């Protein structure tokens, strides 16, 4: 079977995006695709090896770090549980002999008071003990035998300020053994919790270490996201000064910073830096509230690609709602009118709606068969599942007092995977655009370049003169050249020698004039140069240099016998039109040629 190959255009003959050649048969114009065959090269093998080595190194490093953190966990995590035998008063309701691990109640709200009583164990093994208690938007007072030994947040509560959520560690020396413990809770926000977390006594030296060990996965994930976001953000801020195409990677870095900071705060890892509890909660809320913004901005390119005015209008609606809500809630929190904890449920709704909109945009883009969106879609679905996991777990714990989903750092894990997918998506997008730019430049070069001499062609020269005529330069000079004896060379020695003469002439003209403007082959044996200067002295010097270069070329190539006629005209924006100037230069070139014929230096073409 015989096949014809028709190069209809650069895209139909060779698709640079997938590297496939397209063949057309002579029977019915049926299109056949033959994939480009790829051979396993040493370069490809080394690339695969280094990717495997990098992944293996990350896995080994994480495993070793985890082993280092957990090697003494059995010894350091020993504690005295204080979950049983509590007498509890919630407002006017009294409960006796309660075990807090299975005690649940209606979610308490602002102004509610919880009082807990218990006799401490007569003995515990720690020479320096510490009471670990987790408070959630509540001020507390702790008494030993009715003597106040610890007070947190009550003054802030009375001033209407937020007190935050997180672990607190209270010094519990040996003399507290066997005494009566009383804890008072003053609830500062609405619907904050419906179950009291386990209260324990640890050895003072191990209290913070246990927090790190128990939350090591969020620690790894949050630290990675935060460091990656900071480094990438600093780099892209610098790069953005030169090109806006890195805006999407900047959005990825901001998204990574917000998620990393939220993870470290939410899982109390950041408490090891002795930051006040209310400040940790403030960082947690700010990073969570800012989280959707960079992802929304990142998605703008995909929204534009759809070309749907309603989808685009909804994009601006989503972005506006996010910005307005964040601005208002931050102002209300700063003025202690309404705190973040009270507006959190509304933020959850905005996050869910934003994720649903993102998913819709990606699915619509997927219908356009954009491969990059498939990766983005997979990442979005994965992160939606992870966020819903943490959201359901949070709501069940806050409002129902149940924590059936115990895996920590799920959202952070999803975001880390998603960040990698965003980076891959950005890389693929940049690669695709680079290939398109390369292809476009190649086509432009073909359109504006003479194949034989690789000089600019007539079209480019005309457009360049039009640009100058619009006022891009004040003074200019137009040269016209005509190569002598080309017809004789073609008839006597063949077109190969004629082509060699043309290329030699092009090299001489380019060498002489290219630094001062552009040089073009106008067709056949005619050339032109457009210089951005009208200095007569400089132009006269260039004509002398042209003659010197012709003479040198002839000496280097015996038998070449190159000569050319030329003419030029100088002008400026105020004095003349460049097209008329070109005609003047062309007329002078023909006058010069006639003079050369009369002197025997040129023959008829």
C-alpha cells in the first residue's frame, strides 16, 4: 500500500504536544497516526534512577525521623489518668461519679459554667508532675483544697476577649497527692464542646515531648508545607517582578503556607514554642480563613479557559464573598465584637461551596480533553475527601462529643499531595506553553526568514519599514543592493554556484550592516538594509567597509568574482516617508549599476 504525506500545515503534519506524525492515505483521505517510537536511553535511565533515589531518600528520612521521635515513647508517655470519679456541675445540673471518657452533654455556650470535683490519687511516680488539660474557648480556674493554684483566661473573658483552644500544662508537685482537685470552666463562646477531653498527669520533662510524638504526622506535614511555601513564595515574589506567568506557583506557595500553619496550630504542635494559647488560636483561624483565597486565584486560568460568562461571573462572586467575609470577620474579631470561633461554621460553608465550585470548573474543563485538568481533578477530589473527613470529625467532636475518626493530619496529607499535583500541573502547563511558543517562533521564523541566506525576507523588511514610519526612530538610512553577474554564474557553472554567490553576498552585507539595523533579501539577487541612523559620516564609512569586505571575500574564495551595485538614501521622520526613501535608494542603486556596466564591472543579468 502506498501512502501520500500532505503537510497541510505545521500542526497537521506534526503535533508537537504529543509527538505523533500524521499520515494521509490516497484512498478517501483517511488519517492514520503512528506514535513516535521512544528508545530507552542512558539519559532516560538516569532520570528514572534519580527520581527513584529521591523518593526512596524521602521515605527513608521520614522513617528514620519517625523512629527517632518514637524510640522512647513507652517510657515518656507514661501518665496518671484522671478520667474517673468526678462530680460535675453544669450550670444547675449535677452529675456524680462520672468517667469523662464516656460522659457527653449538650454543647455548652457562652456564659455557661462547669465545675468539676475529684480527690487526687494518693501516689504517683513522677517527682515533678504536670497536669495536662485541654481547654476549648474556655477560661479555667484550678483549686487544690479550695486554694487557687492556676488561673487562665478569666481576665480576658471578663474583658470580652478570646481565650483560644489548646493544651495547658499546670505544675503538679508531690504535695498535691491525695488532696481535692476542683476545676471551674467559664465558657466564652457558643456551642464550643460537648465532651471533656482526658485529663492526665505526666512527668514535667516529657509533657511537651508527648504532644510532639502523638502529633508527629501533623508535625511532618505541617512543617513541610510551611517551609516549602515560604521558600517557594520568596523565590516566586522575586521572579514575579520579571514575569507574571509564575503567579500560579505563587498561589500554590501561599496555599501551602496557610495549610501548614493551620496544621501546626490545630494539632497544638506550635505550643512547644511557648506561644500564648489565644495567639495560637488566632493564627489557626487566620490561616484557615485565608486558605481558599490562593486556590481560588489559582483557578482563574481554568475559569477563563471555559469562556463561559456565567462561570466567570460566579468566580468573581466566590472570590468577592471570600474577601468580604474575611475582611469583616477579622474586623469584628479585632474589635472583640464577634470572635472567629463564632463565625467558624459560616467559614465551613464557604469552604464547602468553594470546593464544589472548583470541582465544577474542573469537570467542565475536563470535557475539553485537557490532560492537565485530569491531574488537577484527581487532586481536587482527593483534597475534598480529606477536608470532609476532618470537617465531619471536627463537627462530631464539637457538637456530639464523639471522635470516631482518629487519624490525624488527613487534610494536611491531602493538601501536600494536592500541592505536588499543582506543581506538576504548573510544570505541564509551562511546558505546553513553552512548546507552543517554540512552535510559534519557528513558524514566525519561517514566515520572516529567507531559506537560502537565513536573512530576513521581503515581508519582514516591509513590516520593519512600516514600524519605523510609525515613529519608532528619528533618523534612518535605506540601502538597496543588486548582486552583479548572477545570471552568468548560473548559466555557466550551475545554480549551485549561483546559490553560493548569493550566500556570500548575504554574509558580506550582514557582516557590514547588521549591527546598525536589519538586513534582508528582497528576492533573487536583490538585498536591502535599513539602518537606524542618518549620520552621513557613519553611512559613508559603512560603504567603504562594504567594499573592503567584498574584496576580502573574493580573496578568500578565488573564482567567486563577487561585485554588487548599491544605492542609499538618508532621512528622518520630519523630512521624508520611508517608502519614498526606499525608492530613492533603489533608483540610485540602478544608476550605480549602469555606471558599473559602462566600466565593465557588471554584465547583464
